[in-house]
């Protein structure tokens, strides 16, 4: 890479402060900031690889200037400059991709009953599991990516993008529901084994599809293992208004989220499910605290409390709490260890409720987050190594890989039930499932490298036609 110098096409004319927490380089000509091509990921825009993206906004990079674009993308630049397109340049944090990928593998293993490889997952050694990490990371990304857009005055652009994302999650859930139900019905019919229908809560649907299809479309009826996506649909739908409040009054908004959490637990607020009398497995009134706490951290809250995170007291408390959780969880597998726990402590800590996000789970996640943020820096070298590349790739394509993981987990469970073969078969099938998820992520990653071809059919801002006849 050549030494930095004044940009020949740079449109920057005044000095601008850097966006806190975002690595960048200085434009030598104007002391302004821009992200290099290799470090950007454009959200809600049409900027193609190879374009140089420069800050031109007041504080946040909500307006972008594009220069030095390869010829194949010049037609798309007109759309990039359109008022209907708002592009946001964000450096990808590979830590989040790594943790999401790790979480996807853990969810896949946790969904396989009696799998020996499942002992490697987080839920066997502490109060929290992969669900807390997924919800927090999703909230953090919502605040980190869309918070600056909202603060820059582009609330409608952010809201549109988030609502479209909620729609994609809903469609993914419905498609997963149909494929998952068909997979279970086929296995139950082929082997004349009704256990599958009862175990995964699809017997009623297969008996009364005319009634339950509407319950499924309204997110009231959900088979086993399909409870997560409806939670994300609701949280993402609520995100635009909450982000708008977080940008203006972050601490008060977070306090309101905590109050809603406490009221939901006190008054047993939850969304109704099917059959009547049941409620959602992931209570959105409780889990919204984890999601919007992540959003609060993403818009700058983490920076404000970084002095506390890096303090020795926070480290000691976090390690002690993780060890305490580990000892308590071990009592679930040993009658002798369980007998050592005082009865008063049992009354205090139980039940550790996942549906309403028990505070023991929330604080256990916070303790783990403190250790991760302290000892895994943003540009940690191993994150770019070939060894961790499969996990990072899975995390970068979390939605399709989650759906695939649910499908594969039942497939592995089905094979282990119909063709039992001991521990080695469990290990081989579990590794094969994770390998398939990694291969799918690799294919999706390669597909993203293929240029998108589209035509701008909107009215041109200039009178010059898109194509002019060659002169005779």
C-alpha cells in the first residue's frame, strides 16, 4: 500500500472528530478520517468492493463520498448517491462473529438429546448459555450500526432497515417451521414411531393443520427448538423506537428497560402461546433487557463503563461468580455435591428460570463478558487465523446457519435413535453437522463475493440518458 497522501478527488473541506471506538486512518490532505477498503462492511447501501469511502457527515459517517471506483461499478454509483440510499461504513468486529459462530455450534449440539459432545457447551458449566450471547450481540450490533444513523437524523432509514430485517426473520422462521415439521412427520411415518411427533410438539399440528397453521403464522404455536426466532422478530420490531430513545436519553432508556423487566417478572407478563394457557418460552418482556442492554453498549455505553470493566474489583467479582456458578451446576450431576449446598441457598437461587431471564443467568453472562472484553482485544491475532476461520465464517452468516443447525440437529437425533452406535457415532455425527454448517457458511461467503447486478429504474436526476447511441 502506498504512503498516504492528499486524495485527488477528496471532497472533505473541514476537520471532523473521529467516531469513538472505530479504528480508522487520517486523510493526510484534510486530517479527516476514512476507513480503508479492506476494513469496511457497508450496511443498507450499494457501495461495491474497491470503492474508497470517505466521511462527509457532521459527526457520524452517515453521508459517504465514493471515489476511485472500478469501471464495473460506475453504474451503481448513481444509485449510491441517490437520496433514497443511506450507506453506513462499519468495521467488522471479528470477536462478535467468532462468538456467534461458537454459539451456533453450541446451539446445534444442545438441540441433540443425550449427545456426549454436548458436554462441551456452556450450559453444562454455568448459569447462562449461548442464548444470552446471541441476544446480547444482536442488540449490540443494532446499537453500534443503527445508533449513529439515528443520531445523524436518518431515523426513517434505520427504521426501514430494521423492519425489513424483522420481516426476513419472520419469513425465515415460517420456512424453518414448514421444513422442520415436514422432516419430523416424514421420520415418524417412515419408521412408524410417534415419539418424534410428541417429543418435538408437532402432533397437534399434524392432527389439526387447518387450525394450527394460523397459530403458527401469528407466532403463537412453535415446535420445540423453534422459540428463538420469534423472540428476535419482536425485539427487532421494537428496536427503532428504543434506539431513538437510547440516542437521546441512553441511561433513562436503559432504566426503563430494567423496570419493564422487573414488572414482567413480578406480574408474570408474557405473550400468549398455543395451546391456550401457555406462554412464550422466551419471554420478550424479560429478554428485552439483554437485547437493549447490548444496544446501550453499542451506542457508547460500554465506553462509559470501561473504567469499571478493566478494574481489579470487576475481575475478582467476575471470576468468583463464574466459579460459584460452576460449582452449583456441578451439583446437578452429583448427589454428593448437592448435599453440600445449604438449604437456605437452594431456596434463594432456585428456580433458575430461563423463560424470564433469571438474574443469575444475566449476571453470569456479564461476568463472562467482562473476561472476554478484557482478554480478547478487538484485533486479537488468532481471530484471523485459519484455525478459527470456520467459526468466524459461521458467525458471519448466523441466520441461515441457525436454521440449518436446527434442521441438522433433528437429523443427528434421528440417526442416533434409529441407528444407535455408541459414543463414537455421536462424536462423528456431531462433527459432521458442524462441518456441514461451516461448508454452508463458506458457500454463502463465496456467493457474496459475486457482484450484484441490478438496474436503476428510478427517474434520473440528470437529463443525460443512461445509454447514448454511438455517433455515426
